[in-house]
C-alpha cells in the first residue's frame, strides 16, 4: 500500500508510516544482535571482540550505499509529491545504475584491503584470525545490502513502509535460525555467524527486488522504459552523493574511534561490541522516525505545503523527545542485565565497562534524537550539504575528544564514552541555529521536473 503523506492528519499519517520502518530496523538489528549474542555466549570474549569490530567496519562500508539510497529516496519522495511519474521512473533508473556500480566497486575494494584492515583498526593478535575469517564471508553480502536498501528506499518514498518490514521480519527470523545451526550445530565458529547473516541478507534483498519489479513494472529494464538521462543522473548525484558523504563521515568517525578502543585490549573491545549493539537498538526507533519524518517533509515539499511541514516539524520534535526520555530511562536502569546477555557468565570486567558506556550514552539520547530529525529535515528540503556539516561537527568533536581525553591517565577509556554526547550537543546547536537564521529561505520550492 502506498501512503500519500500530503493528505490526512499530520502526526497520524507520519506515525502510521513510521511504525513499520521502526519495526523493520529493529528486526534488522536482530541480525547483528543474534551474531553478537550467540558468539559472545558460546565462543568467548575474543570472538565477541572480532565480530564487534567487524560490525563497526561493515557499518562504515554499507553506510556508503545506505547514504546513496537515502539521498535517492528524497528525490523519489519529492517527485511522488509532485505527481511526476516520468521523473520518478527515470530517477529510479539513474539511481539503480549509479549505486549498483558503486556496490560492485566497494566489494572488490573490501577484499583487496582485507589484510590492511588489521593495521588500520589496531586489532590484537588474539582477535585477528577470527575477525579475518568473519570478514572474508561478510563482505560477500555487500551486494545484498544494496538490493534491500535500494528497493526499500523506493517503496518508502512512495509511502509503502509495510513491505520492507515484511521482508526484514522473514530475513531476521531466518538469520537467527541459521546462526544457531551454523555456530552451535555445525560448529562453524565466527565464519558460521557470518554465513548465516549473508544468507539472510540475500533472502531479503532478492525478495524485495522481485516484489518491487512485479508490482511496479515501469521500473523493469526494457525497450522504451529504461532511460538513463544525464539530467536525472546529475539530480540523483546531487542529493545522493552528499547524503552518502554524511553517512560515510559519520561512520568513518565511529570506525576511527573503534581503532582507539581496540588499543585498550580485548576486554574493552568486547564491552564496546556488546554495548554498541544495545545502544544502537535503543535509539534505532528514533533514527527510523527521523527517516519517516524526512519522507513526510519531502513529499509535502514537493507538494508545496509549507504549513503542513511546519506542523509536522513541531509534532515530530515532541514525539522524538518523549521516546528518547523513555529509552534513556530503560537503558540506564537495565544496563547491567543487558550486558550480561552478551558475555560469558562471570566476566564481570567486560560487563562493568559496558555498563559505564551505556549509562553515559543512554543519559543523552535526546541529543541524537534531535540530530536525526535535523538530518532528515535538511535532506528533504534539498540541503543535504547541511547534514554533512552537522555530521562533521558531531563526529569531528567525537574523534578529537576521544583521543584527547583517553590520553589522560585518570580518564582513560571513559573519555571515549563522554566524547559522544558532547558531539551530539554541538551538532544540535549548529543545526538549530541554522534553521532559525535561514528558515524563510529553506522553504523556497523546487522547480518542476523535466527530462533532458
């Protein structure tokens, strides 16, 4: 079902569209949590550290594709709001070719640089063999990640957030079953966890591709339908490349912090691996709400409904802050038992470090909730460059402070944890200040679409 977000109750429409997205990405987190939980409980601390560091690296690599898909989705939403079917179809074709080519190049580059990753991430000798084994399999899933995110972005742009949820739900269930079978039943170790994830990724990627091409025949390649116009490529690149840069910068900063974390040894690596999964799961709903908010803004921007955009903005801020407050309270209260799920019984040192991380980050989820809304707003209004600026502020602060504070003997690794909410706060202030100063110019409407 395609949902037109330019009509109906503002918050009702936005929430009805957002809920399937939230559920879908929570299920996607189950991919990663299943790997981490099963590996940590049954293969030990070093295996947990290996899978956790691999997850950070893969998040960076796939963020490049995700950024391109998100940027393309903003264009699709604007064209949908304008009721421009030709522009929507041609933009989808241009986007597919652009991102597919990059996905292939990224896969080749990942395998070519496999052995150099150890040096860049400062991976300890005890962890590297399992990490290399895991990565050699998980890189095979980059193409599947592209397929799922591309077609999910298209469907969400035209108001369908239910179908991506359905494919993720099936894929998440398959991943958990295969994880248990490969790791415990077949004793395939860390590589088995990667194999389970890749198979599940291809199930969702190929499945959603087939569904979309069946339901939207105009997207299929064929004579008279597939037109790769230079104007469309430039338009898609203008939105997508900057969104890609924003996502990549964000995750490159996290990857650089991962290297610093690794220098503190396997215990801190394992604590960080588990705590990041809990952290990501806790704020994932507000991140997805930011994406749904962005689609709402983009459709209404294309339809030139400024008052509806402003009402949506006010309501979205209120919903996001309430959800962040609830998430903060739960994570701070349940930090210790949640960490205990990911570690071997009796590993108190790893649990303690993870709890310290979660209570620092968890107390400030409102900061990242507001940041996700700002990212979505500027992307939808055709200002993806501002999202890049906010990301540079947030991650630049995080990386700089992490290195500076962790070098102080009395602070140590805790300085890395504190650098994160400080970065969020500075980016929020910059984004809000820009909005207050430039809000009249932000609502200059896009011109009509035309092929070239």
